[in-house]
């Protein structure tokens, strides 16, 4: 009877498999407890109604050599009253199953030199104990790797009820038969645990450590070798670098170490570093995600319905150059990867842009009037809604300087009100519209995130969440 009790840990590690790419993932004892509970349910579900492989064996009763086959073994009910998952500091996970029991039915047949017979049986298996220690490490590709360090299983007793005429035979051979069946079951359990572990490893190793996100970027979330197992939590360190889709080259800056808080109220803590966000910003910039298309510029310009005479009050020379009012077009270019800074409770995004302001001639050609360099500081509000991380930008301040002018020199700050108006009513809302779909959080089907929260600390974002199965 192959009872693969380690579905228990399978349940837990499915979750790990789909952990959100980040930098630090902390899995607390609370998650292990939930994984244990979820695993027990999963195991019961998986085993219910499943038919196991046949068992063959020999037993002796006095001078009878008795060959038996037990087939169509099905588990009708199973109790796992005392199972737990706990952590062994520096090594791995300990799975403990105590006093498990099951009621199974099976068909049996026996053969001796004297007679043959068969029938059905109900079997009550009790006192199943199992202790397995699983080391958690990683392979050279940065996949999580489990190895069974030790495993011990015992089956205390089996009560077999036959429904056939040779009950007397069973009654007399019972002690040795039960002993043989118990030890057969016990010796089968640990190989089953190992089988499941190897299967989990195979699943891990097939999971890519780099994945494309959207059209512009690739994220690397391979495990790096500083991951640790403490007494109270599993701490996984993931690379968490975002690259432009067309070229995987390391960004010109390095991650700064950060420490997750010593909290354990939630099952999962995911720390996303400023480094990851900055590498994402660079990757998106390099891949052209911040390029503003001619169409978008046209829309922006026509939205404001600006004409040259609007600007004349600030830059009088314009009236000398363009006597009649002409439509004004703005060409906006993000000149550098936005700089992201995380402080306590605050995240700041700094954009550098250049804005060329042109006049549209009656014959549809354009003439550049002037170009401003603008640096804009916005703060980002982050929320988690509907499994997505949503960002809303809000203008804090900006600074402009005149980079080039065909309409004579003027003080760029004179355009501050004009710029403020354009940023607040045009550009920032347009950016927020682009961001409205947010970033998808891990697909944990059939899990949902419970009470996820996001906090900002110096150098990193912290998402803390519980999960719950929908089943
Ligand atoms: C075993 O489980 C039973 C029922 O769930 C519980 O009452 C008992 O305290 C548990 N024993 C241990 C040692 O955890
Ligand atoms: C084991 O479970 C049985 C019921 O299935 C219970 O009677 C017995 O007390 C339990 N033993 C221990 C050591 O928990
Ligand atoms: C029991 O099986 C063994 C081999 O599996 C065979 O050698 C032996 O003869 C069988 N005994 C009986 C009584 O059928
Ligand atoms: C024993 O079980 C078998 C299979 O379920 C059935 O065919 C047979 O009739 C049963 N015999 C008795 C005496 O209950
Ligand atoms: C598990 O880890 C312990 C402690 O680090 C080590 O002694 C043991 O050899 C490891 N076992 C396996 C199977 O890797
Ligand atoms: C199983 O564990 C329980 C509780 O630790 C213990 O009382 C029992 O003797 C164990 N059974 C076997 C077969 O080792
Ligand atoms: C971790 O990896 C780095 C380089 O990838 C290596 O220098 C270091 O020795 C490794 N540390 C351990 C404990 O394996
Ligand atoms: C959480 O941490 C507190 C103090 O650090 C400790 O007392 C408590 O047992 C921990 N809870 C769990 C579930 O590990
Ligand atoms: C951040 O916000 C939390 C809760 O709103 C507050 O307790 C904490 O003091 C704030 N930290 C700083 C540095 O403002
Ligand atoms: C369009 O008009 C401007 C001035 O009004 C002139 O300088 C330019 O040569 C004209 N371009 C074409 C293609 O006609
Ligand atoms: C404007 O920005 C460009 C880079 O985008 C830079 O080369 C130039 O020096 C800047 N000009 C001023 C006046 O700040």
C-alpha cells in the first residue's frame, strides 16, 4: 500500500514554485502550518478512491507456505490527527506524522499447496508514524532543491476482517501475516516520500529562472546562495534583476543589502528592493517603453489646444516671429531611466525629460521654438487590488531649464505655471492611464491572497500576505 504522505509538503512547495519574483521571500511557520493543513486535505482528496498497486507476499503458518495477493486496495477513510511541518535551523524541514490511521478495502487471494481461495477484506491500519527530514538547498541553476536526509516509518497495527470461509486460516496465521503486512507498508512509506521529493525537484528544475514580463523586460528570479533556513522562517534570496528584453546585461549598479523585519503575523513576506525597481526602470527605458509616440504627442497637443499667442505673454519675441496665432505642438522625450527611491512610507520617482515646443505652420511643417529640460519628482501611491499591484503617480515638484531656443533667451521659470498645468492635467494623468492595469501578483491558483498589505521602507517595498485555498 503506497501511501504517499508527503503530499503534505507538496502542497506547500507548489506555493513556493510560484513565488513572486522579488528579492527576498520569507516564509513563516504560519505558512508551514497552513501548508500542513492544506497538505493533509490534499492528501486525503488524492488518496480517496485511488486504487493502489497489488501486493504479493509469502507467509508461513506452521508448515503451510502461504502465498497471498492483495489487490484493488482502496482507501475509504484516513485520519491524520497529528501531522506537523517544522523547521530545522540551517538544514531544512521536518515532517512529522503521528498516529495516522486508515480504513481500506481490498480483494485478497491465498494459495497454498493444499488450497486456493479469495475474497474481500476490510483493513484498519493504525498507529502509522513517520518522521522525515528534508534538506533544502539549491542547484547550480538557482532552483530550489530538496533532498531526503532521513526518514523513518512505523506501522503499529493492522486489523483485517475477511468476509470469506477461510477465516479460521486467517485467524491462525494472523500474527505473522499482520507483522509482514505492517513492515511491508512501513518500508514502502519512505521510498514514497523520496519519490514525491524527486517529483517536486523535477517540477522545480523545469521552472524557468528567467521569465519575460510584458513586451519589454525579462526578470531573473533564480535563487542566490545566501538563502537561509532559520528556526522560525525560510528565507529565500532571489536574484531579482530586470533586464531589457533584447539584451541580458547586468545593470551598472549593485543591490544594496536589506533586512526584512522580524515579523511573523503573515505567512509570506516579500521584499522588493529599490535595486529591482531601478533595474526594471532601466530595462523599460532601454527597451523603449517610455517612448512617447507621435500620436500620443498629437493627442496631448490637441487636448490643450495651445496656440502661439498663449505663450506670447511670457515670451514676447514669439509675436515678432509668428504674427498670426499658430497651433503649438509639444514633443516630449524621456531622456533617462526614471530614478526610483524608496524611503520610509514614501516612494519617489524622478523623471528627466526634454520638451520641444514647436509651431505648426499653415503648410503643416513645424518650426521649433524652444526646448526645455524638465526634471519631475512624483510620488507613487501603491495599493494591492484584485491581485494586482497598482501604482498612481502624483506630482510633487518639477524644475525646468532652457536647453535651446529659437525665440531668444528667456527665464525658463516663467513657464512654470504653464508646465505645471500641462504636467498635472495632461502628462501625469496620461502616465496613470498607462499604469492603470498594474503589475500582476503571482498566480497562485487556486489560492487567493488574504489581506495583502504593502509598506515602504528605506530601500525596499514589503508585501505581506496570507493565502487561502479556494477549494
Ligand atoms: C494529536 O491530535 C489530537 C487531535 O487533533 C490532539 O488533541 C492532540 O493534542 C495531538 N497530540 C499532539 C502530541 O500533538
Ligand atoms: C491514536 O489514535 C487513536 C484513535 O485513532 C486514539 O485512540 C489513541 O489514543 C491515539 N494515540 C496517541 C498516542 O495519540
Ligand atoms: C509461492 O510463490 C513462490 C514464488 O513466488 C513459489 O516458488 C512457491 O512455489 C509458491 N508457493 C505456493 C504454495 O504456491
Ligand atoms: C466477499 O466479498 C466478495 C467480493 O466483494 C463477494 O463477491 C462475496 O460474495 C463476499 N462473500 C461473503 C460471504 O460475504
Ligand atoms: C542535510 O544537511 C545536513 C546538515 O547540513 C548534512 O549533514 C547532511 O549530509 C545533509 N543531507 C543530505 C542528504 O544532503
Ligand atoms: C508512534 O508515535 C506515538 C507518539 O509519539 C507513540 O506513542 C507510538 O508508540 C509510535 N508508534 C510506533 C509504531 O512507533
Ligand atoms: C555563493 O556564490 C558566490 C558567487 O556566486 C561564491 O563566491 C560563494 O562562495 C558562494 N557561497 C556559498 C556559501 O556557496
Ligand atoms: C512569532 O514571534 C513571536 C515573538 O517573536 C513568538 O513569540 C511567536 O511564537 C511567533 N509565532 C509563530 C507562529 O512562530
Ligand atoms: C510610516 O507609517 C506608519 C503607519 O502609517 C507609521 O507607524 C510610521 O511611523 C511611519 N514611518 C515614518 C518614518 O513616517
Ligand atoms: C512652409 O512654410 C514655412 C513658413 O511659413 C516655410 O519656411 C517653409 O519653406 C514651407 N515649407 C514647405 C515645404 O512649403
Ligand atoms: C538638457 O538635457 C540634455 C540631456 O538630455 C543635456 O545634454 C543638456 O546639457 C541639458 N541642458 C541644460 C541646459 O540643462
